[in-house]
């Protein structure tokens, strides 16, 4: 059996398919992709899951509006997610669709466990429900108009028979686990938020809906549809082929290998579901808790919430069309600060693309190729002057720390330092003026070392462009292209 600590499992939320993918979905997904690639580079067996959330009234109503069946509508939007992730080089291990049979089986099994262990009971739910959030909402959470503050809409008043989960019994246990970092919640402000919420007391929650039609029925009561959030959370086990099936060899059983998840990546909007409800569900059936929940901030566009009504939605498609695949991945990751809320704009993304990629990386690369051609450098020995090695090592160390802290934008800034250093090193040594060929050889060897090193670091962020850079290095040979290459 493999040791768990050589394995790494990272997840993104399942995105609702009520509309096409946008920048919010792209950011979390590319962040997950980069962290998974990083761990793979470090020698871990990685499993990266993402997918779509296809059930519930929110989707059913979006389908009705489009004049389609919910399944046809979900099929259409799900394939838009799959296509754009493929285009953006998102290297997921599994893409979960909640309408899939695999998921249904996993949900059935999980719910039966909850029931057998006596954590479920029947009751009447009376209260408010916000369809936008797909969540039961308290009166105290509404704004002064009585609207859901997230969706600016009046919630529905519902009274219906539901099945309930005994969430309240887990309050103290969760407080302890979170306080002691057995369940890490990051950044720290989010941990405090969850603890604050837990201290107010937990109420049992409804896990099924009577009036909803589009979803997975409860295995023992077909008149009830599983509450969309409850089934969506179970996807993290579906991805690992939960439940156990005898026909799968134990050594191939993904749950054995990858559970508990190392990181559930989410944004702060869905913190309570992941940091309270999901861990309680796992405690109830006796599965280990995820090691870490990382909730990044929210972003606004030019100071406004991204919304269709305002017409300011940025889509991943538009980003690729403008910046190319690697350019889009880089600009978004460099511009958004994971542990805070960030305001972004097309202008900021364009500046980032022009300054960092076109000017800094692209120009350094072209400049070096021209110099290598002029000086006829064919050999590339790995000698790097001592002081340069120190700088490279320091930057690499910082880069690793920042990635491990999920501060990708700071890790990216470290790589920019390498390019800044390279440019000032060239400006100082001026190999284009230097007549001494030995000296030039040394300068260029050093410079190529810096460039290749930066490309190695940036591989996880820009898999294709860095391939182009690293292609000119074959062992200790430098394969300088005949013509110059414009990377961006
Ligand atoms: N379907 C649920 C999640 C179920 S997970 C078991 C859901 N879906 S969602 O489509 O609304 O996606 C929410 C997630 O999308 C956020 O947690 C975040 O990852 C991403 N974002 C959507 N809009 C965003 C911003 N404006 N800013 C940052 N992230 C955003 O909730």
C-alpha cells in the first residue's frame, strides 16, 4: 500500500451550470491546476478534481428560461466548462458531473450511511430559501429590504416535509478540531470567521427538499430530492470512486490512496458549507476530515460585483482570445491576491501581460537568442558564477515558500525578479559591445542559466511557453534557433 504522504489530492468546487464559465470559476480552477502541477513536480502522486453542479431549482429554472430540459441544458453548459478547461490546459484527473451515475451511487451510499448511523430524522422545514445561493437563509441575514444580500432578491417562504441532519451535535467537536488545526482553515481570517459562527451555535439542517424536482431522490424516500449542497459536497468522494467496490483491487482504490483531501480550494462565499457542514457529515460516517480548506477572496471588476446585468462579466474565452492560453493563466494568477479581495480590470490584466510577459520575459528571451547567434554560442556548460547562483537559490526558496502558502501572485513576483536581474546583468556586462569572446561566453552562459531556471519555475503556470524556452537546451548543448522567437 502506498504511503499517504506521497499522495496529494486537491479539489475545486463544482460550478453551477446555470450559466457559462466566468473568471471566478477560472481563477479557482487554474489555481488548483498550478498547485497540482507543483506537487507533481515535487514527486507526489497527485489527483486534481473539478466539475459541475447540475441539480436544483437554480439550474431547472435556467433550463426553463432557455426552453430546454434540465438535462439537455446541463449537458450544454457542462461541455462548455470541459471545452474551456481543455483549451486552458487545465490538467484535471477527474471532472465530476452530478448528473452522472457514478455520483448518484456515491450519494446514495453516503446518505444511507448517515441514516443507518442515526444522524437523520424527518421534520418540517419552515423558513426562507434563497434560490440564488441554493441555501436556507435566516431572517437576520437579510438586508434592510428583506432581500438576500448576495442576490438582491427576496427569498421564498417555504414550509415542507424534509429530512434533517443532526448538525448541531458536532458543534463542540468542530470547534476543537479547527482550533487545534486538525482541520486547517486558511487564511487565518477565515478560520476566525468559522469559529465565530460555530460559537453562535449550530442548528440541524435540512438535507432534502419536497418541492424540488430536478435532483437525486433520497434512496429511501423518492418523494424527497437530496438538497443540492449535500449531494454536491459528496462529489469529493465520488472523484475517488467512493464507495468501495469489491471488484476494485485495494491497491488501486483511489479513496484509500488519496483520502483525506489535502486541500479543498474554494472562495469565501462557500466557506460554511465546506468548513462546517462537510466536516460534520464526514465525522458522522467516520471518514477522515480534509487536511486543509483554503478560501480565497472574491474579486470585483472595476469596483463592481461581476454580473450579467452590469455587463462586466469576464469569461475565460475572452481571456484566451486576448492573451493566449499561458498569457491568460499568468495574467489572472499574477493579478489576483488569493487571501484578499481583489479588484481587477481588463486594463490591469493588459498591463500585467505587457509588462511581465511581453517586455520582461519575451524581450529577455529574444535578446539572449540574438546574442547567442551573434557570438555563435553552441555549447552550454552549466557554470554559473557564484554570486548568481546565490541569487537563483534565494529566489527559488522564496518561490517555493510562496507556492506552499498559496500566494501564487507573490511566487510570480519572485520569477520576475529573476528577469529583472537578468536584464540588469546584461546592461552591466554589455555582451553586445564586448570583444573578448571568453568573457562573452561566460556572460551568456550565466544569462541562459538564469533564463532556464526561471522557465523551470514558471512551468507550472505557463506549461507551453516555458516548453519553447527550454527546448533550446539539450543537455549541455544550446540549440539556438535560426530565427528569433517572439514568445508573446
Ligand atoms: N455549486 C456550488 C459549489 C459546490 S462545491 C461542493 C457553487 N457554485 S458556484 O458556481 O457559485 O461557484 C462558486 C465558486 O466559484 C467560488 O467558491 C469560487 O471558487 C468561484 N467564484 C465565483 N465567483 C467568484 C468571484 N467573483 N471571485 C472569486 N471567486 C469566484 O457555489
